[in-house]
């Protein structure tokens, strides 16, 4: 068994680390609840570096999908800015990838170049208002008008909500329909009747602002239907399942960033005339944090590898990696908060941002409780 990465993957990791340490490190401090900055130039730079393209087979370049490389890039980016990593994975895994896998040739030509180059921002609009998935009168409903669909209602978008140029919207054909009545539509900012309302932040980073999409008689051309009629639930679940390795990568990267911070603090802080790192209890704490980070990393890499080498995209491995990585980042964040004490518990310290990024992962792309139910179902089957 070989745990070494290819030279190409190692180059990707180094490129992402340089991008994070340079471009993102200079802006991440501004991404907080009081001074939100959304820098589209960061997306364009990440696009130029080719990170999102790693998820897609490119026959013209004889390049196969490399989810391991994408996971490595996400880890390095999340090590500095978890919010940007979250925004990037949503764009790639939940917007671009469904278009790539389920879209027509015309849809791929229209939308993928901008999304993969970072010139267009993508979002995933699946969650209804008030989180009620059954007979919700406020949910998005689509009516077939013959030559177009007419969409009314609302959706909540937790990442890239306001800034998105392209929305992947899931709307039922009638309020009482089951999953078979759900359609997926590609919508663009500026469509008459499509507006956004501010509802808060999905993370402490300005890259992850949450919005409510409001649809008032939005005319959607028939050619904007993604997949076949009634295939919306399949598209959504496939995208979410296939993207969980990326959530695990983001969480693992955040945990590694917290560990870096904790180690630096322990080495540079003196207590009772000796470095804090010389205290055995601190050594045990840091050892446990490092071990958990490494296990999360290995589970994430396995899930990414299986995604590219399995017909079912690694649903079990992805769920396991997501559960463990998200539990790990919370443990590591809490331990670091104990270590730093009052120094880390303020908005001017990076740990405050890491704590927010660690917590938000528990609720998107399926909570850990849902993941454990899925793991149970899969191991029994």
C-alpha cells in the first residue's frame, strides 16, 4: 500500500499552500461579522490555479478527475481561511459538478467555463424556508407553462447566497408531491422576479454569506431544466453524497490550522519560567490533537480516492470521513481555546474565526446525525 501522493498532487498542494499563505492570509482578518469583505479576485486566482477543474475529467487535456488533489488543495486553503474553502467546495461540488454530470452539452458549454475559472460564482438552493421539507407553502414551486416554467416561493442559500451569478435551484411541481416531483433548474442572477434577502452568515468568513432567495413569477426557459423532469432529488442527493469528502477536507484543514496555532502558542509562551510546551499535560493535549488530525486526513484521502475509483462515488467513505473530521475539528478547536484561554477568546484573534468555522460544519451538507444514519444503512446493506 502506497501512501505517497503523485508529483502532480504534491504540486497542487504546494500551489494551494502558497495561494492561502499569500492571497488569503492578507484578507482573512477582514472577514468577520463587523467588516465583511467578499473578494471575487480570490475566486479568479483560485480558478486560474485550476483547483476546481481537478474534479472533472478533461478529455481534451487527457486529464482524469483527481478528487485527492482537490481535497489536498482544500485542506491547505482551509488551514488559513475555512470560509473561502467552504465557498469554493460549494461552487465546485454542488453547482459545477451537477451541471457536468447531469447537464446537456449546451448547459456545460454555457456554465462550466465561468464556474471553473472562478469568473462566475455558483450556489446550491435546496433548503426551503423554515427548514420544512413537507407541504411548505413558502417553498419554491414550479409550474409548467408549456414553453417555460414559472417559479414562485423561496429557498435558503447558506453559502455564496448574495454574490452568486448562477444558482442551482430545486423546486417541486406541486406542494404535495414527493421526491419524484422535484426538478432542478439552473437560474442566473438578474432573472426578472429573482431577488435575495439578507438573513445572516453561514460562517465567520465573508465568503459564506447566507441569503434567502425569493422567486416572484420567475420565467425559467425549458432549456434551463437540469437533468430530466422529476430528477431533482436524485441530482441533489448525488451532489451532496459526492461532495462530502470535500467537507471533510475543509474540516481537516481547519483542524490543522488550529493545531498550527496551538503549537506556536505553546512553544512561544512562558509560564513559571519555562515554555508552556514543556508541560506534560500540554504535550498530551497537542499529541491527541495531532493524532486526530492525521486520522481525519487519512479518512478524507480514502474517501476522495474512492470517489474517483468507484461507481457509487464513495457514499460510505465520504460520510465516515465527514463525521470524523467534523468531530475532530470541534475537539481541536475546544482544546485550543482551553490552551489559549482569554487570549484566543476575542474577535481580534484568529482562533475566534476558527471556532466559528469549526462549528458551522456540523450543520451543512447533512448533519453528523444524518451521516451516522446513512452509515448505519450502508453497512447493513
